[in-house]
C-alpha cells in the first residue's frame, strides 16, 4: 500500500493540528519517494526524520484524544507504540532509503485509516450531539 498524490479529503479528521501533521508527513515522504531520495535531506536520515516527526505527531494526537474524552485513547496510544516499534525495527533491515520511505508511508496510511478515522467519527458524533 503506497500512495502518490495529494492528501485525500476523506482522510482528514477535521482537526487542523492532526490534519496539518498528516499532510506534512505525506508531502515530505511523497517528495522523497518521487526524487528517489535525491532531495530534501540526506537519504540516510529518512527513517530517523520520520520517527522524530511521527513521535511528535503521536504525542499531539494522543493529547487531543484525551482532551476530548475519546474512550479508545488508551488503545490508540498502545497502537502508536506498536507502530513506532515496528518502524524502529526497520533499522535492522537492509532497505534502501526509498524503500524505508515507502514503509513509513504505509505505516502512516494504516494508522490513519484504521485508528484515526474512528476518532474522526467520534468527533463528528460528538459535534452532532451538541
């Protein structure tokens, strides 16, 4: 699963802080992949960059979920730790920087579709309830 192109509107959560992070991560990974790692940063640092950005994003997202009383926030946090651990394990694999960027992108898409979109539904229901 990989994705090239602009960030789909359907993937937006409606929370600017979260959506801005998602768009930034997608845009940077897509640019890196499109240039085969020849732009933006030293290609050997793509995974370290992504892990740092992702940890900041995860912490922000978890804080927002807790602030809004999302019941699945703990489960979501555990999922984030699992995703992060899986990505750190990529350091031990012999992958090219572009392959690493694809793996980062796939992890981000899976997290967004499987865990973030249910939070979007929660927020929409909460807003509709007044």
